[in-house]
């Protein structure tokens, strides 16, 4: 066949056949479930939950378990300076930048068995499905198991050059500092600057994750197409009044810090609810001094946060809260001050072309889907700073997470893993 | 003189002379101040305050100091089974029941030097003034220094038979149980039932005390005539919602226990302020679970109290709060439950005839005065259950008490001691 047209038609029929073949490719749901169960034994709690906090003994055991499976699956496994586990699989075209995917296996204390493990084990499953079907992608692939996601996306943060020497000194749930924790899992905190990836180093990053909210479940939908991961601004709010005797101080001369704080908590809720959109605002923490039945509170410290996909909207809402706070402070003769003790989390948008491929995969597989935002932080949030990122959500039963009661059904996990696989294959075809 | 009329006129001129004499009697203000200063050295803190918590080493030293002075003043000093110090002075008519007066010298941790000591040292001063003027009253007198007032009027409670075997086991600020504390100051907790006084055992009980509020000072008045000591009802309020992720849980499906608690705190304040009167209501304590920036609070426990001179009014106010709580719970899909973990304090009214004598004394001495209620608990509250009771307040600078900043001016203390003396003499004349 010297006729270029014939050659083209001949070759494209192979491409079409291959595409049909890969379109029919299915992951092994039972294998994912078995491995989630095996992993859940590492750091298992009597209540059915798990404590596999980053850098702990259980985390180390979990990592060893997964690295064993990754090696068996033929991946070239290495640990980077931040302790991230990276499993590489060669592509046909070594000139192409890798497509990366993955999640994390560390947990919060007294956590569950799905947040992190679902995306990690499904990533491995994807590799094995390709292996079993003798498929070699055009792009090299990287399965990344990020270190210490729950302690503030430390591993992915290091990958984009965000972890400061100061942050390395902070103590983690394991009892170790981040620096010592990184050493405990085979990294080297002194070399973090050497591992930083730049824009263009990856073709894409995709993460499959449980929703950690109740939207997919209550709306009876199978796949969440994440448009972005919300930004988070935290404020430590200090309200100072005057502590005084709860019996002898008449109501009209009190400077009750807790009463002012209560009004501020209500005001935050009203401000957040008075605008259209999916923004959320929470006061999750409160401490009162002196804190006795018979003493009017003199000082209250609140932990407050606002999240939204838009940085500007977060600050617009905060300015309204601040204005309400001024009114409350004036009326109650208290002072209310706001301080931001933590590094804010920047909102991160996922890449539209990847969203489209996730939707294409969901449609082709016959799954219902909806756009949504992620209210929680994820490694994808960091990775979105240097690569086109995509994120796939599956339903969380009861919307519960960070709890031993966290649960996602096997069939939903399988659906998510199949969407992950087809999205990756579609990206690879580009 | 056999003419009965002449005899009558002759004798009544002596009575009139004696009354003129006692009306001119004045305490020695400087001596009171000197002794307050001496007592303040026992348990002194670097910040100028004092920690002389009941049963502690400092309390024991303070008691020894005072007992020494009481003995020097010729009182027959004994310690009862509850550790109360009782100094007896004979009267002309041993058939009459004693007139008692006094206060306490124990303090709160990090407390001040006036709450308790003012009434105790002034009581001693009264005895010395009588001694120096060779006055023997008709009634026997008792100067009582009550043990452990700050820990819940334990000494006076024991005197009226209120201290239960269970209460004896509770641990005090000294680290000792009440039972062991009583032993440490020379009492015997096993014999408390033997010391109980009955109605009629005392002619009267009078207590001089600092106001612990800012009313006398801000209204520029010298003497407070206490109409009664408020009752206190405490509630532990538990609000249960659902802890959930602060990022992934939309505002409209939250069951935020802290938001509901905040609304309840505001509602309590509104209910208390919506009625005429001097009632007070306070939330002084709050604990939230799990208590993190990024978790919607699932559970809140509040410490709430309402005080008033009328028991019925306290409960009327509480019923209104309870009704608001039902509305809040319904709207927020939380549950709100009220529990009373402590023994309520019953309102105690002082005796009208004693109030009149206090006013008579204040007028005769040229002092401004006003009726008021005591918002704080006092030994007088217990004593009012078995004897006609009276209570005299003097101004607290800034309304501050239970604090190292607690202060009353020497002249105000002197005024109060003179009113105490004249009230006692008037009672003795009855």
C-alpha cells in the first residue's frame, strides 16, 4: 500500500479499533474494594475507623503496603524529597510530558477509609487494567501518592515549592515536626527546593476523590465534575469586654464578650446566607475567659472561616461581617479584632478541557453527573497551580467524612475509577 | 423616792443618757484599716491580690491571726464542727438569745482583700469599741467568722443543717475535700448534725459586706440596705446538632450547634431585658465539640444562670427562655436540653425591722443610703433561714470584686462599721 490515502484509512481503522477497545476497558471493582479493605487494617481503630496520620507508624506501614503493590504492577517506584511516592510507567512517546493521577493514604486522627485511599487505590487499579490489556499510553504516566495531605497538603505543596522552612518546624498530629516526619518516610526536608515542578512539567493531573459532602447522594447523582476547589480564609476573632460578677453586675452596665460573640456568630450566618451562591462561613471554635457559670465573660476567641471559589467574593463577604462586628462592638462596648493566623488557601480552578473529558467519560459510561465545587482542600488544589488539573467526585453516604462513619459504596467507587480511566485515555489521545 | 412616777422618771433619764452615750459611739477606722492590711499579707500575691482559699495553709494562718485578736478582745473563742470561728461576749441578760454578726476571711483564688475581711474585722472592731467604752449589751453577742464561704457558704450552710454527706466529698480549691478541709481547720465533719441551729436560737444576724457591684459607687451613695439576697438557678444547656465538614456542607443542610447556641445566648439576654426589675441572666461558660476551624460544631454545652429575689420570677423567665429554645431547636434541627447540675440557691429576704434599724442608723449618722438586693450569695443567705437577718453594703470601687483590683475606701469601711455598731445597739435596745 503505497497510496497515502489507503495507508491513512488502514491506520485510522486501527486507531478506531483501539479506541473502541479502550472505550470498553473496565476496571476491576472487586479488586479495588479488596485493597481498600486491606489498607483499612493498617491503623484500624476499634470503632471501625482508622488513624493513619501522616508520618506515623501506621502511615509508614500503609505506604509500604502500597509501594509493594505498585512495584508488583511494574511501576518504577521512587520517593521524592517530600516523601511523596511516585510510580512511573513509560509511554510510547518519551518526549511527551507525563499525565499524573493519584491521591493520598494518610488520614485524620479517628478518620475513615475512603478519603484519599479511593483515589490512590483506583490509580493503581488503572495501571493494572492497562497492564492486563497490554495497553501502553502515548504519554508517560505517574501515579502519585502524596505525603501528608491531611496536615495541609504538605507533599503536593512541596511539589509546587510552597513549603517554607518555618512550616517545616510545625508539629504534626504524629508528634513529629514536618521536617522530622518527612525524614521518617524517606524524604529529605533540606532538599525540598530541588523537587519543585514548574508549569509544563506535567500534561495534566487528575484526582478521584469522595465528595465529603451530601450533594451527590441527596441529588442521586453518580459523578461530580469539580469546577474548582474553594479558597479558604481563616480568622481568629478576639472579642474583649469586661469579666464581672454575674450576680452583682446589672444588665445595663455589662460588657459581655460572649453575648457580643454570639451576635457575631449569628451575623456571619446572616451575611453568608444573604447572597446567592455556594459560599460557606463557619465558626467552629470558641474559647471563653474566665469561663465560669457565675462570671460574665471578659474575653472570647473564635475560629472563623469563609470559603468560596472566588477570592473576591470571600473578601466582599468578610467586609460585610467586619462592618457588622463594628456595630456589635459599639453597642456592647466590646472590642472585636480579626487576625489571620494561617496561610490562606487560594481558590483553584480545574481545567475546562479536563472537565469536558470527565463529562464525556461519564456520558459514555451512562452515569449521571453534575458540576460542583470542592469545599475541602485537596492535593489537586496545589497541582492546579502548575498543571491543568481535573477532579472527579463520587458520592459519600450521608455526606460524612473525616469520621469512622465515612463510607462510599463499591459501585460508586468502581464508577469513579472507570471515569478516571476513560478521562486519562481521552487525555492521552489528545 | 417612793413615788413610782419619780422613780420612773429617774430611771428613764439614765436610759436616755445611756442611749445618747451609745449613739455617739464610734469605731476606730484606722484600726480596721491596719488590720485589713495585716490580714492582706497572709496569702498575699505579687499582683496585690490574695489567695486565701478555704482550708489552705494561708486560710489557716489567717484564722489563727484573727482568733488571736478575738481572744485579746476578751471573746470566748471556739471552733464549731464546721470550722466556723465563734467569739462569744456575755450580755447582761443571759436569758436573751444572742445577737450574731460577722462574715468570712477565706477568698477566691486570685481574689481581693475586702470581700469577707471587711465584715469580719469590723465585727471585731465593734467588740473592741464596746470594750473600750465599758458597754455591756443586754443580749449576749456572737462574732462569727464563717468557714469556706467562697466554696459555697459551707460553714453557714452547716450551721443551718444544709451540708449533705455527698457535699462533704466534693473537692475544694484547696485540693482537699470539704470533709478533710473541715478537719484541717479544727472541725469535725462527722458531727455536723450536732451543730445545727434552729429558728429562735439567735435574736438576729447582721453582716457588713462590700457591695461587689457598682451601684453605690455610680450613684454616689454610702450605705446599701439589703432587702434580700437573690436566688440562683443554674442550667447546663446541651445543644446537639451534627458535626460536619465546614467546606463541603452547604449552608442550608447544616445542623450547626454553635449557631443555635449563639441564638440562645442572644435570646436569654432579650428575655431578661424585656422585663422590668433587677433580674440578671448570664451565659458564662461554653464548650464546643469538636472545636476546630474547619468543622461545623456538633455539640455545645453552655453554663447558664438566672438570679432574682423572686423564685417565681426566675422560673417565669426561664420558661420564656425554654420556649425560645424550642423555636431555635426546631428551626436549626438541633436538640436543646436543660439540666440543673447544682443545688439551686433559694432567694433570702432580710428582716424588715432590721432594715429599718439600718436605715435609722444611717440617717442618724448622716449617711446617704438606698435599698438594694444582693446579687451575690452570702452567709447571711443561709442565716436568714433561721434568724431575722440584716445586711449592710458599702461601695466597691469600680464595682470590682473577686479580683486583686477589689477595693473599698477606708472611709466607706468606717461608715459601714459605724452603721453595723448602731444597728446592733438598736437591736439590743428592743
